[in-house]
C-alpha cells in the first residue's frame, strides 16, 4: 500500500480551541485532522467556511465534504535551529519519536502573543488587544494513505509543489512550509506484541505497555529510560448541525503500546514505514 509522505512545518502555528473565547485564545498542542484537511483543501482550491456561509444548502464546507474520508497519520518532529543534521535525520529536523536517546517531551513549546488589531471592524471603540497562545517551531511528518482519485490528485499537486491557495497552520498569520514530498510503500504492522507507535494514536484502541525492570528501579540519568506522554482531545470530525468539532483523545509517547483486549486488529489501521509504526485515522 502506498502513502504520500511530506514534512509540514512553520515558524509558528495556532489551532484555536473553541471552548475558550475571551481574554486568551488557546491552541491545540498539535495539528489535528480538520486543520490538516484545511491545509490540503487550500492546496486543491476547495472552498472553506466563508464559501459555505453563502450557500444555505451546504451542510459542510467543501474541503470537509471532499476530504472527510481520507486517512492520515501525524508524526510530531522537532526543528533544530542550528541547521545541522540530527541522528541521521534530514538536515535541520529531529524526529521526536525515533530519537529515544534525546530528551523530548512529545509537544511543542507555546508562548502567549499579545498584539493590537487596529482595523475598524475589529472594535468600534478603538484598538482590539488580542492574546493568543502560539506553537513555536511546529513540525510534523504527514502520511496520506492513497485510497482513490482524491488522494492521488492531492499527491500530484504536492509532489509538483503546486497550490491554488496559500496553506497556513491554523490562520493566515502562520504560513506553512511543505518539504520532502514523496510516495512511500507501507507494510502491515504486527499488533500481537508491544511496539513503539511513532505517530499520534487513538487512545480508545491502545494502552501503554510497561516493561518490567529487574531491580525495580529506573535510572533517570539514562536518557534512554526517560519517558514522556502527551495526551489531548483533538478534533477528528465536524458535527453536522453546527459544524462544531467532534473530539477524541489522542496520545503520543515514546513508550511501548499494545492493542486493547476489546479491540481487534481489523478495527484500527496501523501500518509500517521502515521502522515507523503509524496509526491512520
């Protein structure tokens, strides 16, 4: 089975959480599937929420209607600022999951940015002061499973470095860079034994596996024994009536995982690219 693989990154990113809408605007910790659909939709020239608002008969924005059935896998990475290669990875990028001898935490740094919005329609009484939480130097490897004509068209445009609209990471203050696009072969992964999941994965299908240590102690000075776990509810679909996010818990960790007993291998898509095990959703 084939997939389009590319690196998606930027200087900053902002994927707004809708549950907080006063004083501070908070961001999700990683790009989620709906935001990724927006990036791919911009490349293909599909309409968004503004176009949907002009047509009362549209249930979903065009990009979501076209892309709701795609299957993607998201592998968080860390950008190095010195431009030097990292553990054999491509120059300037350090993979979070495979580099288990590096001390990583599984998420990107965040900072609050304060700025004024001085356009007249923003605030009739004067300047609108905006405070947003931005991700710093976000970077992911994206895998798009090739299942049909829609995915093939997206792959052709990205491989040819073409786009109809400028893709951005959450909003147009955060332009997106796309690099290293290629078609890769995937193989089925063995889910019978504990394994490392190199991508974000659906918590409902997997649980953490704990290795037994002979003496019961963990040496925290040994970087290979240091573990991290990121967990957050991320949007995975849109609700039909209101177009609000439908969220589900995702996890990213450098520890081993196993398939839950209540799940069968046929319920979840896990494929392998080289040494990476990837959850597609």
